[in-house]
C-alpha cells in the first residue's frame, strides 16, 4: 500500500513539474530544508550583505523557523497541501538550495539557467548515507531509480573538507567538478566567541547547572526506534559515578517521533528534541555519542569525546558505518555504560586526536563560509 501511495505521489509531482516547467524562470531563491542551521546562517548573511532577492523557504513542519524570518523571505511548511506551491516555485526558481534528500526535486524540469545546490545538514559523516546506505540498496528498483534521479539534480554540493567531498561523490554519485569547497555555513557560529559565551551562560542558567561539569549524551536515530524511544545509557549508573561533579544532558535526534519520559532529577537534564544543538555545545565538557555527525562540530572546542556504540555490528549491518569508522573516531569506543564511566574517569583523555580530526574535517570551514556561499549565490543569480 505504501509503494502505491509513493507511485501516485510521484506521478502527481511529475505532472506538476511538467506543467510548471513551461513557465519562465524567475529571479528568486527557493530553499527546501529539514534542519535550520545552514539555511539560518545563509539567510543572516544575505541580510547582512544586503543581497536580498525574493526567497521562499519550504520547511519540515516539525521545525520552528521563527528565528529564520527575514523581510525578504516567505516561509511555507512542506505539506501535501502546499505541494502545488512547492512544485511551482521549485520549477521556476533561478537557484534552489536544499539540505537533504527530497523526492520532489526529481519531478522538476531543470533548465540550463537553473541551479540546485545541496548544502546538506552535517559537515561530516560517520555512517553511510545516500547511495551508500545499505538500507537504500535493499529498496526496490523503482526506489533506487528515484534516488538517482534526485542525486542528478544537484549541480553543486557544498563541502567543508576533502574527506566529505569523497563521501558525497560516492553517496550522491557526483564528481569533483560539482564540489563547492567553501566550507559549511553553519560552522561560522563556532568562530563567534561572543555568541558562544552568551549561549554557554544562557544554557547553564536555563538548566540550573552550577559549579558542575556537563556531559552530553546525543545518540543518532535508529530506524527501528523512530516511533519508540529507548535509552541504552544507564542513567542511574552514571549518576552514581558522576552525580557530585557533573550534570548529564540527554538530547535525542529530532527525527525521533516519541520523546523520553521526563523525571525531575538533580543530575539528568532532558533536552527537548527541537532544541538546536549549537546552543548546547558551548557548555559541554564531554560529548557522548555514537554514529552522529555532532563530533564534527564539537571538534571545534577541542574537548573529549566518547563513542557509545553499543550496537556497532548491528548498525553496520543495517545502515553501514563509514569506512574506517574505528580508526576515524577521535575518542574511545565503548559498548557498555561501565566502559563509558571508565572512559570519563580517566584523568586525561586524548584531545590531540580531536584537534587532528577537526583540522581534516573542517578544512574549508574557517568562519567565512556563509559569506562565500552568498557570494556564490549572487553570481548564480546574475548569470544569464
């Protein structure tokens, strides 16, 4: 039944793309987004640079886009009710900017004067995605054909490192000429000392943290747990070990549909899934994660990381870990809470590997990425 619904939906998308593809291309930018950080950074720089063409933002309805609002933009939730509007604007925009995989892109009639720029929502990857995702390779031939059709729409892909460029080449089936080596816009924030210090103080006050260090546990999502939240880290054991000197923040991936049951506790702090990660990181002393892309941003702080990969083999089998995952991670690998406790208790964790990790994966991200992206955007809008 699901496959039938997808086929009907894509048929409608292609019909709308065919119809609107006969309309003239307009001087406008369309953003199709599922995460706020990269688009937000770009919109702020557009306003700052006084480059403000008509901009329409279609966003995942789960996002709060109030902070992104600008006088020169319109925002619409990406819902079935807005499909006609979405396909019209995608089909008539000079530049489309997207941060994820969206099937609707495959229905657009792309003309030579148009560009589709993939800015992605992470500046690194420890798990396979796109064409390399093992789950994708198990899909039907029609699904695979649709995936490839979407990848073909990306005329440019923004990268923050040569390592990420190689991953995009395999995951999106693109080549070197399509890689835009300007850095990831969302990372500009990590060079703004004032904003970092301000968010640190706001966060500590908001969550009532005083005179304690901060642990952040932020795991990625598992397909089988999207609708049923499970916590594999033993919070009680963590409290026994670190309750006197630390607070533990729990932050689930925003794709999780269900949330954790929240309990009042002087050790564990439950963070809303919708809370932007960048607001939390400045106050974190030790990151606990797994296959998430968070380490690539936390690396800017040159602080310790622990990789709690309790389901390493199962995850690699179902989704696929990045080649060389065990050699790549800049911190100890743990499979049990007891191992996590031991890793944190070590007097000095290796931060030199974190610095080396950041230097490689954030090579082109130097605090000026948004400015370079807006300059690129302006060139494309002026191109005949």
